[in-house]
C-alpha cells in the first residue's frame, strides 16, 4: 500500500478502506498522483480531503461488490 500523506478527511479514510492510493487509483481508473491530491490541503495543490463527486458511484459500487463498509455519508465527511 502506498503511503497516505496528510490527514485530510474524509479522503484519508476512504483511501485507507479501499487499500491505499494505488488501489484506489486502479478502482477509479486514475493515476496515483490524482488520488494523492485528495489527501493534501488546497494550498499544497490538493482537494482538502474531498473525493471528487464524479468518482462516488464507482467507489460505492466497488465497496458493495467487495463488502467494504462504505456509504455516501462517508464520502460526504
């Protein structure tokens, strides 16, 4: 599992449950660096812990299929 930078929630929690940055990137068909940006603050070029909404459905579908406890409330923070 790739190192999870920062402490920006809820992204840190979501990425951790999905198996890390690299695993999450594979799930949503993105680069690990794109997922890493979720984990840092805006001044550092990140999203302040926000998971982009365009990925929510894919993440939730994956979680259901793999019996990972994850809900829309988790994504909302």
